[in-house]
């Protein structure tokens, strides 16, 4: 979600009223930006390119650890977990887009401001910063062990402006395709090594086929995908820092460059000194990622909506909130237990 520079002026606890069916239908096609703002920005990109960008942000280098997860949970257990995460993630985006329409903001941080005032904004921004630093560190960890290469793709299509329905379709398509790619990658990685699979899949292939052309080609493609993803997730981390500490200051290229440099130094040090990719993915995923994907959207919707608690949307938000809390705590407990055993 994009945001204009600085913060917004809003009262805490602004409520989302219950909608009539015709209002809900109109909301699906309503633009996420006002007409005036929409005229000031670029017309956007195609549906296919939007799906490609979102898939790039979703997958990244995380795909390299899925075979290891399947080896620990089994094929059926992995399939169930992956499907549940995909469905909950899609519904989470649905709630976020609904709140964007009703509150007239397009920033995750400002949704936190609407729901819980300044503390809500600070918590969301801080979580985004930590999550993106952890993710970028894991990507640089992949770059550290692989070689550079290049691959590109040109996509065309409809260049209409963003709307809730359009963005939901982009999200659903990207999640569905990512689910398919994740499952295929994890399945064949697991069937290749079974319980001998490495936490970083390419290390296993390199051990048995150190000079194989296909393995080297895959390494190059993975590296380039990671190189494209790091700048994509660097932007929200930098934006969150700017909104937390410098929202009342005019834009400065010096400040912009300094924050970028500091963030890059931090993630580089983490990538160099964290020896196992599981440490990065596990801690970040169990804490900040579950908050951003599951906990915050459900919590914000429960806070802002005036719908009856037994309405389908509010019950879904409650299930999303509880699922995120349970998933995060359970995952973190398993990570700590694994560290203790080692």
C-alpha cells in the first residue's frame, strides 16, 4: 500500500459502518485513490505485471527452505499448512483493502493510526522495519553463496487505475500461482533428498552435483530474483522509518540517502554473521511476518468496524487474529526448542 509523504490528521477509533449490498458492490470498483490524486500519479501497470511484482515479493528466496519444511511436516501436513496460509493471506488482504476504502488511506502505518492512534502507527512501522530488515538479510545470505546472472520478462495488459476488486484479483492470482510454485518446488526438493534435505535447498544440490549446468543455471536465476526483490522490500522499510521519525520534516535527499545506507549496512552485517538461513526465516516469520499478515489486519478491522460481531466479515477477522497469534507463538516456541536441543 502506497502512502503520501508524511502523516495524516485523523482521530483514533474512526469507525467502519456496516454496508448495504449495493454499497459493498460499489466499493469493489471504487478507486483506492481519489480522482484528484489519481490524476497526479502514473496510470499504473498491467494486471500481469502487478501479479509478477507481487509474486516476486511473496516468493523471494523463501522457496529454498520449503523442501526442508516438507521433510519435517510430511507431504500432507505441508500441503495443509501452505493452503491455510494462502487462504488466510488472501482474506487478510481483503480486509486491508476494505479498510483502505472506508478510511480513505492507503498506508499500513496510517491504518494503525486510525485504529489505535500514534502507538498503533509506531508499532506497525516498527514491525515493518524489523520484518523487511530480516527478509533483506536472508536475501543477501543467498547472494553471498551464489553467483550473479540475469533474466527478464515483458508483460502487457490493462493499464487501468487501482481499485479494490482489481487489487484483490491481483492478490488472489499471485497467491494461487505462488502456492503452486511453492508446492512443486518443495515436493520435488523433498523427493530428491528426503530426510537429508538441507535448510537451503541449493546447498544440497551443490554437494551432490557441484558442476552441473542445470544446478548452476537455477542458482543464477534464484540470485537474480533475489536481486530484484531486495529493492522492492527496501522501500517499505525506509518509508516506515521516515514516517516514524521524520514525518514532519520536508523531504531531503541527504536524509533519504543516509537511511538507505544505514539499512543496507545492517542487513549486510546480518547476512555475513548469521550462519544458517533458518535462523533468519524462522524468527522473522514467527514474529513480525505473522503480525503484518494475520494479526494486525484482523485486529484493526475488529477495532474499526461497527458491524455486528457475528457478521461473516468480523468473524473472519477474529479467526484471522487468533490464527496469527497461535501460529506466531507456536512457531517461535519450536524455534527456541530447536535452539535449546542444539
